[in-house]
C-alpha cells in the first residue's frame, strides 16, 4: 500500500528556500557553541569599553580640582598681602600644617619661604607606608589601565622643581596619585608669587573605586555570559549535534533500526527533531514499501512469464495447426497481460513522486464525472452495463486538485464497478456536498464485497474475482492507484454496505471542498 501523502508542495517552494538560504548563509568556520559564546561576550566587551569613559571622568574631576586650587591660591595670596614678611611666613607655615598643603613664597624668583623647609632632606610629608604592597600593585594596575585606554601622560612630581611656569599644573607621584600645583601673585607686591602644592589623593581613590565596581560588573557579566553560553550550547548546539549524528547514521544506512530522538520540546529544536523523526519513519516506510512492491512485481510477472514460456515450449512439439493456433493465442494473451502489468506497475511506481510535485487547481467534481462518463460511453468501455449519474448543481461541488489524476482515480473505481456488474446492470454514481467535504458514491449490482475484504482490495495486486474468465485481465493495481490519488488530495475512500434489500458494492469517496475565492 503506498504511503499517504498529506501535503502538496508548491512548485516555488524550492526557490523560496533557496532564496532564504542565500540571505541566511554563514561562511564562518566556528561551531554553534563558539558563536553563542562570542555573541554573549560582545555586550560584555562593550561594557568593558566604558573604561575609556572613566578617563573622561578623571579629566573632569582634575579640571575641577585645578580650578579650585587656583582659587585657593588667589584667596591665600590676597589674605597674606597685608602682612609683613615675618607674619606672612608664620601664617603660611600654620596654613600648611593645618591643611596638609605645601606652601611656598617666591620673591623675584627666589624661594624665601617653604612650609616643608624644616623637613629632613628626602623626607615626604605625604608619604604613607601602610599597605605598601597594595599601593604598589594598585599603581602598577593604574599604569596598565592608563596604557590600555590611552590616558594622556602626566609628568612625575618633583618636590625640588623650581617656580612653575603655568598658573596651575598637575603631576603624578610614585604611587600614581595626583599633585596639583597652583600659583597666584601677592597683591601690592608684583615680584612676589605664592605657590601651593595640594596632594589630591581622593581623585585616584575615586577612579580606583569606580574601576573596581566596573571590574566587578564586568567579571559578573563574563561569568553570566559564559554560563548562559554553556546553557544555550547544551540546550541548542548539543541536541542539534545529536540529531545530526543520528541523521548521518541514517544516511550511511549502517542500521535499519536507527531512531531519530524526539526531544519532547515545544521550541524550534523540538519541532526539528519531530520533523526529522517523521521524515526518517516515512523514509523507512517508503523503503519497506519499495521492497515489498519489488517482491510483488516479481511475483506477478512470474505467472504470465511461466505461462508464456510453457506455451512457446509446447508449440514446438504440437503438430496440429489448430493446437498451434491455440498455443499462439495463449502466448498473445500472456503478452497482453504482461503489457497491462508493466503499464500499471510503471504508473503505480511513478504516481506518488508525481503527486508531490502536482499543482492543484479548482475543479468542479460534477463536471469532471460527467465528462468521464461521456468518454466511457463513446469508447464503449461499459459494455452492456448502464451508468446512471445524479449530477450535482453546477459549482456546488468544487475542490482543489489535479483533474487528470482525479479522473484516473474515478475511472479505476467505475471500471471496477462495471467489471463486477451483471449484464444489463446499472452502476449508480452521485456527488453531493456535505459541509466542508464532498461525498461521491459509486454503487454496482455485483456480488458485493465481504467486510473482511474491504481493506484488502486496496492492496497491490489483490484480486478476488469468482469469474475464472476474468482471470489475468486485471492487474490488481486499479483500486490501490485510486486510493493513492484520493489520499493525496486529502480525501478518503472506503467500501460500505448498500441500503437494505440491495446487493452489490458501495464505494464512498470523500474529498475536502475548495476554499471560497474571497478567502
């Protein structure tokens, strides 16, 4: 029995999928798992790029502190301008001690006062030896990050530098903290300049704190991305790899019982596994059907070939002309039988592939049956059997299908009914619409079909004819071909009991109606 064909593919499907493949084509050599990982890490890389933004934050904070340092220097210079030199030095010394700021006073470019003058040579009032190794590591990390983000170079701080040439400047100490140097003139004394050095440790602390927070976020994001990538790879790439391996084993044909796993998922991967499993089962059924068909063909061809061989061998030994003529008639009948078998076998073997490529059009079933019956009458195919057709209203029984194939299906069913009908019998045909389906019936007045045989008659090469004279005149493929065509159109064919008191067979064909033109 040929397999049921549920869907008919439009002729443009292959072109549509080809165009879609060209748009989605990927030439990369990376596996799907690596692609997932790279895609998930890309946003993290963009987040890490915000380190450049921290450089802008540093510059903005330093500019604010430099403006503040200039204002402080101008305020201090204005305050001490009214004091004499001795009181001025004492006031500036106290200011430096109270604020931790280094204060210097230059007169005519000569250093006359330095709040650090009393410190031992080489001593550093800003030096902090606590957690020295942590500070060294932090300074090294600052250099690395500044190099990565391309931070502008800042000159190292030199406590023995002469009078600065700019109103305000910034320098770096060995621990990578910033020192802002500002100068302001003493009012009423043009050759006197006040210079302040402020150690702004909090700028570097702010940057380090922000970098630490950002690094924590980036680290957490990287960890989340990696875990998410492994999760996606496990739920997507791994099942796809498993399906590909199973499909490859099916392709190689190493085992007939290879089963494509059904993953039981409701997503696209689950749909793919179900499609592959259905395709494999269908392929296995087709292979089994092909093997069974080949065996049936060999069996059916063997009988007429044996009869033909026997007739030809006997002809050489027979002397009487009338017996030779009888043997020749048997041989010719076997040749015609072989011709019918080969023709029907060729049609049955090519039918299913052709139906999958067929394009369906709107067909009026009543008009199709009417034309078929008129053609049979013209050819005299019905013999002395009459066909009565109850034609439906024009346009009321419309379906989507291929007219040639449907005509072939109903031709086989009618031919079967005519062959079983007695001389002078009537074959009744009707077609009506019932909801979303069309119902066509073919009734004959023959011996009928036993309930146990109503499915067997649709098997290939099945023939159950009590009339010995009809043996060899039918290939046993007419009804199987009809069922294949009806199934391909989404319909169904069956055998039912005729109304009470009537003998014969009743074939019922149901087919889906065509959608309205406005739908």
